[in-house]
């Protein structure tokens, strides 16, 4: 039987794990082409996971092995939907797996959300991660107080990055202009606001302990916010109990006079972002005492309340959940399964879970695809037709060896500045380094 030819849209962990599982399957011979709109692979592992989380980023070594398998091709700098259409992919491959992630922001729906100075955390994350499409306006960093809305791990990443010292940042791969800007910004206090009590915080104890270790900032937790009822305390899970104990430890200690601080404000929710054209304060209502409303002056609000999937042209999309509708990973158009079309990762489940969660998700998706293999085999006319179309359209495809050239340029830039590696962040510069500039 001829090998199955599979296209994967998106080179984040979900797409990469699918490529790995499919090409390691012993019952089927499978070739996988992974299409990626950026010149760089790995999705949010490169552009989401915080730069100071080098241990987590080391997953890149395992993801690299997946792409170096001769049965897997990386086609970077190719946007599915414009450089090549979904119909074209479906015509040339036996099946298509959608692994396009969640590139948009979930909105809060709070009045004043569109004021300048209210900037989705994703925007800031993309900027410090060197995403080529980042649009973060650094002038908002003239604010003395920043307010991060949300108490998940991303909220803590953002708060931590705002207070990291230049020395700490130089141990990461963030671009030099990011270090310069973060070294000189005016933010002295970062308030992290959570709608509910600390027992409902979504960040992990590990993330919180790490925050408490940053060199340049005091972490401040009010003992009042930790006053849980006996009942609530008795019902907590061990992980929550550990987090509460860590929060209590920090609440009990005196601030050490560090230049910056991170202050937690639990049981408060923003009811309005106040200002004419730019935000000047966040109006917070106390969720346990609704009669108490306070204005917290600020020029920078970073809502960190979740990412959101984007519709792909030619693929059904559920706007309410921001995901692709599916049954056991098979994409649905209403109640009808669209043959040969599968979803995986954040675009399938929504933006939750850690990198490893996408492996389980990829297992489900690839199991569905392989179960359908007898019906899929020979459906597509072969990837040569797609290569020809991309050539005809003048698309500067970044293949794996070209990505390796970008990596080498990043390591060289690091050596030149006494750092291990410095990310390229300008798309043209990446393409030049890749030798793929048109
Ligand atoms: C700020 C942040 C920090 C995080 N930190 C951690 C952490 O510390 N530890 C942890 O375990 N997890 C962390 N995560 C979660 C982890 O990053 C996700 O679980 C994972 O990246 C989701 O994988 P994915 O493949 O579904 O999506 P993504 O990683 O987003 O990959 C999707 C890819 O698809 C590409 N794409 C989109 N549309 C197209 C198109 N039309 N054509 C071609 N390509 C396209 C995108 O460019 C992207 O590369 C973090 C997430 C965020 C947002």
C-alpha cells in the first residue's frame, strides 16, 4: 500500500506530536508535511512559554527530533488559507490535521476594554518572546503601576517578566531591545487581580514560589485575602493547601525594600476601565463585599484571561467556544463528519492544559485518523502538486535546513553579545538568515 500522505497545519506541540505518533506507527507507512505560517517551528513553545522557563523550553530538543525524522517535512513561512488553500491541501493529501492553536484573545467584556493602555497579555507575551507579528506599543510602559487581570500561570509569567532585572533577562534568549525596554521602564508595582479567593487561583504553587524568588521585586499578599472560613480550608485539595501555605508565608513576611513589587489582590473584579482615551484607573468591585468599590490608578492593564482560537478559511468553526467542532477529533460540519479532516491541540480543546496535554490530545486525533486509514489511502494526489503551487506563487518556504540556519544566526548573535542565544524577531531578517528572502 502507498504511504499515507498527511498535512498538518501548525507546528506547535499538538501538530508536532501528531507527526511523531503517525510516523512511528508500525502498522502504517505515513509521511507528514507540517505547514507553519511563521518561518520558525514550535508555536507557543517559542512564543508563549516564558523565556526564563528554560527547563520547560528544553522540550524543543525532543520536538526537533520529530522534525528531523526523514518522514516529516517542515514547510515554514506558509500560511494555510492564503499561500495555499484548505481545498488545495485536501485535494493533495489523504488527510489534513488542523493544529493551528489559539492566536487571539478572550475578551473580558468590561466597559473601557478598548481604551489605550488596556493591552491583552498575549500582546506583551508576543513582544517579549520576539514574535515577528507582535504589535505591543512600548509607550504604555511609562505607567508606574501595571494591573494584570487574571490569576493563571500566564498572569504570573507577565508579572514576573515586568520585574525581572536586566541580568536575569540576559540569561534568556529575549531580543536585546526587549531587555533595554524592560530595564528602563517605569512600572514599579504590578497588581495581580483575581475575581475569587486564593483557594481558586489557577497558578501553581511552583509558579508562585518562583515569583517569590525574583531578585528585583517584593511579593505582597494581604493576610486579609487569606482569611478563609474553616469550611473552605477543610475542603481544599492538597495542591491548593500547599499554595495557600506558600501565600501565607509570603503574607507573613515583611517587604524587603526591593525596587519593584508584585501585589496580589484577590476577591476583586474589574467592573470598568476608567479613562477618556487612555486608561487612568481600574474600577474594582469586591466580590465578597459588593458594596465596596475602589479605583486603582494605573496606565497599563494587561488582561490575562485566556487565548482564543481563530477560524481557518474553509473549516467549520464554533465562534462561541473559539474551537473547531469535532467528534472524537473528526471535524464536524453540523452533524456531518468531514472525511479526512481532523483537529488537535488548542484549536480542538480550547486554550487549556500544559504541553504534555497536547500529547494525549494528539493520541486521540491520530488514533481516529489511523482507524479511518483504509478509507483515506490514495485520496490525495500527492504533495508534489502543493510544492509546485507554492513555487508558482513565489512563496519563500523555510524548510528544516533553513530553520537551522535561523537557529545558527541566533546562536551567533548570542555569542557576539556574551549570551547563549538571542532571538531574531524581524521576519525579513529571519528570511535573510534562512537564505529564503525573495
Ligand atoms: C503565555 C503562555 C505560556 C505558557 N507556558 C507554558 C508552560 O510554562 N508550560 C507548559 O507546559 N505549557 C505552557 N503553555 C501552554 C502551551 O504553550 C500550549 O499547551 C501549546 O503550545 C498548545 O499547542 P498547539 O500546538 O495547540 O498550539 P500552538 O503552540 O499555538 O501552535 C499552533 C501553530 O499553528 C500555527 N498556525 C496558525 N494558523 C496557521 C495557518 N493558517 N497556517 C499555518 N500555520 C498556522 C501558529 O503559527 C503556531 O505555530 C503556555 C501557553 C501560553 C499562552
